C-alpha cells in the first residue's frame, strides 16, 4: 500500500528529454501508463523505482520525499516484461530468492511463500523450473517473486506483452483481481490501449516524455484532451476532418465545405470569431444509413471488415477522404454501395489549430489572439 | 495470379509433425489467412508453398502444376516478412527496381513501374533516400511495394503488420485490402491475430497443432465454428465455454456444472440431447455479445444469476466478468448501470447457444 507522486520531475537523456512530469498515484490505485513505444513510459518507471535519479524534481512515496532513497530502500517491486526468472531454479526458489537475499528466517520465508502461493494459485507449479511452465504460469511466478516481499507498490512494465492474445485477455483480468483483493498500488505500463484502458482506475497518456492527459478510462476515451490522445486511443482510430469552427454559431465547416455540422449550441462570447479547427468522430458514433435517408454526407463503401460482434466499413467520402465507421453486429454491404453518414453533433470532438480540445473547459474559452 | 492446391501435405521435422495431412484449395485471386497460435504449422505451410521447405509427403500445386523441381526464384512468389527484409544500405528506388533488374525488364519500363509503385505506396518523395532513413511504417510499405512490383503469381505475407503501431496497423489493413483488390493477386497471409485474419481474408484456414481445424469465410468461422478450438480462438472477448455433465430431469436435458450449479436446457432446440447418454461431458458456448441482462425475452432462454467481479472498458464496449458458482461468464453489455460487486441477472439466448462434445471438442449440431 502506497501513494506515489512525482513533482516537476525532469531527466535529460542524450537523445530525449523527459518531463516536466507531475503525477499523483493514489493508495490502492490501479494506475495505467500508456503511450507508443519509446515515449518515456519506462523512464518514468525507472525514476519511481529509483534506478534512475531525476535531474530535477521530487519523488514522494507515502508523502515522504524519496528522491534520494536508493532502489532497495523504496520497497517497490518491479515485474519486467521478460519476467527475468532464474531458469535453473524452481518456481519456489525463484520466489524465495528475494527473501533469502535479505536474510529472512526460513520459517518466515516459508510462511510468505504459502501466502503468495494461495493468492496466486501456484502451489501446483512451484516445484517446476520455468522451462516446464506455460507462459501464464511463468507470469504468475514472476508476480509471486514481487508479491513475496510485501512491497508498498508494484511497477509492472508490459508484464503480459509476451503472452498470446487469449492468455493476455485472461491475465489482465487476473491482475486486476489480484490488485483489488490485496489492496495493492499498481503502476501498469503498456503500449496496448485495450489492456491499459480495460483495467486501470486511471491512466496517464504519455507523449514525447510528457504527460498529455490523466483521467479515468472513460474520460480519456470520451473526452480526449488533444488530437494526440484521441488518435492513439480507440480502434479503429477516430476519424479527423479539418476545417473551421465559428464560436458564434457553433457550426463547423470542413475545409472543402462539403461538411457542415452544428456541433455545439452557440457560445456566449465577447468576441465571436471563426477559428481553424479539426473535428474528430469515433467510428462507432457515425450514423450510417442506406439510400436517400437523412445524413450529413454521402459516400461509397470501399471495404467491409466483418469482425463478428461488429463490422467496420471504409467509406470514400468527399475529396477522397476515407472515413471508418463501426456498426454493431454483422452487416453486409456490396462494394461500392452508396450510403449516407450522419455526424451527431453531441458525439463530435472539436480541437483547435494546436490540436487541443476546444473549448478546453466550458468556462475557459481562450481570448482571440 | 494463380490458384494453389495443397494436397495431403505432411511435413515432419524428425519426430515432430509440423503439418499433418493438410488439404487446402486456394482460388485464383483469393486472400486466404493461415491463422493459428505460434507453433501451429502455419509458417511451415507458407514455406512449403514458397518452396523453401519440401513436404515430407503430399503435393503443392500452382494452377494444378507441380513446381517441386522449379527453382524458388522462378516460381513467381512474392514475399513480405515481419522484419521487412529490405536492403537498408540501398536507396528506396533501388529496393523497388531490384526485382525488375534481376528479371531483365527494360530500363524504361522499370522507371515507369518504380514511379507508379512509389506513388501507390506514398513514398515517392523518398525515392532517392537510403532505405535506412525510412520510418518503421514506411519500411513496411516499401517491403510490400518491392514484392508487389514484380507482379508475382502469388503473394505470401508472414505476420507483416506485427511490428507496427496500432494506428498504422489499422491503416495498413485497409491498404492491403485495397492492394489486393487492385492487383487481384492470390495472397496467403500468415498470422496469429484473429482480428487481422477476420478483417482481411476472404477465407480463413484455422490451424492447430499442424491440423486444419476449419476453412471458411470470416463469418462462417465466427458464427459456425466446427469445434471448441475454433470457437475459442476466434472472437474477442472470447466465447464463453461452459463445461458440464449432461443429465435429464423430468424429460428435459440439464447441464450440471458442479454439485450446486445446474443449467436447465428447456428450449426445444435442446430436446434431442435427451437421446445422448446421461453423463456425457458437454461444452455450452455462447458469445459475450449475445448475453443480455434482466428478465427473459424468450421462454427457452437460460436465466442465470452471478456477481460482477471486474468490468473492463474496451473502446465502446464494456465487458463484465461475472462469477457464477466457480465459473466466469463474460458479458458484453451496454448497460451503463453495471458495477463491480453487484449481483446481476442475465440470460443466455437459447438460439445463440452452441454445443460441443467436451472429450473430442467437436461441435454437436442440434
């Protein structure tokens, strides 16, 4: 159990600058850190763990400044992507290793082992060596080795990335259960959006060494703070269309004027104006209809991806733009079929010329330049 | 542009049977995915089609013609691998032109085809640069372009998208599909990713342990799996597979999951199960999106109660993991009121339930 916070943390690497980063991870929280490869996720973990000291800023563990504390004084356990199990040792010896290193009495160590085995359901595999275990079993042993120290917090760096898809789906729910049952603080790093957003209480989205947004999975999915966040969360990705937005009328007009949508009720602002803007709409929020019924734009179906519980269609719309729509269930279209796409104003995300969500908050309309 | 016939093909490596009596007929211009977990024999199958491995027994024909004695480079096979296989020290232009130069295409035609392909792949501004300066995403486009430019009879792709980030992967999926439509090439696509296979392929060959499990179009393998392996492998979140023992009570079949939990199979669909011996181990399969919360909508549906353990948010979907007498049932629900820890009543629609023999894994058609 631990709260962990980073305050104004910076670290300069030869090719990459991290920070400034401010994060507050609450006690017993399942906190996800999400971003594309080499965006700085793992560097953040290393600073929390104490393997790397920041150039500036502070790390607090349970409110106490731990910036200068060494890794072994922080009582934070790390589970790596490659698990780092000793191949010549049984599961039992792997789990007991950190206790033996610390000179914990045998009787106490055995007690800890029994506790961890019960929690992780591994009693039947702990006498095997890692090469005799399945991927999921090795994963559990690696967790066992972290759990046995009874640490204040756990850092998990892509802990299930190496498993096959089905096992990953099972393991991530299992991790969530373990975290909740044990009231642990988990910091979970992954580049897999489905994984992090699926099980985290809150998520930090990392962009180029900085935190782009922190929020619950719902907030990040439903109210992304920037085009960057909107683009990397959601599969298939959000559709974006560039154009101009009038703060006076609440209307967006695409750059080529093919698309006009009433996005928001007119804002009462002192100096109404028209700004360069981009709208984003998630594939599942588009209203798709056949033939001549209502819709904002027409398009032709380029391809259909039947995925069982839902169907993705690529639609060629105005000026060669390809728009992806996601429909529930199994729906068939002829290639080249003409359809209409509706853009419900309430589901449209609006971003300004800098790619920031607009308006950032209802009360915070920026003044004109 | 060829059809491919794989007939009674087996490949053994010592004592290991990598591919076991495989039969596949791939039509001209068809996009076929070989789908299965790692080690299932899909890559070995592809290597045999390419001619890099020879079958221990059986035949592989192109347009009905046996090419066992034809050199690999003369078979007209194009390749795209996971790791690109690009000449990084050469220019983008040279990478594209190489295959044409080797086959002695006239220089003026090479120029036309290289430019057309570069435009097609959106890398024409990079033509004079070294391939090593390309981004990962551009490299994979180049890899596809340099294979496609030779207009091979068949195109083999081995997990070509697995190194790409998810946004670009979605884009490349569409792109590959367009390419295939354009070139009308026969494509064989090896992947362990069922979503990729479903979204790209005309037909999917699901392979496990060297044995073909099912060969059908994407919705066929999704809706009508021939066995438990296919049912479990296709679809995300995966199908609920509930194993139990068949019993008959008052003339109606039941599935006993454990000493305390029994599922009544009241719908007429299940009536023929009473002819099977009691004590048979069965697996009841139902996909998460078909399960609904609340009261029964149809008399024969199976009403159950459980406690929500974890709720996952996956894009627009919410998946509730419900615990029920030691079993977990996944429900894909749009009910916004579901919360962890809550008791929930839900129903499995009888019309959407599939049955399998637990011992053989085979589908029981009812």
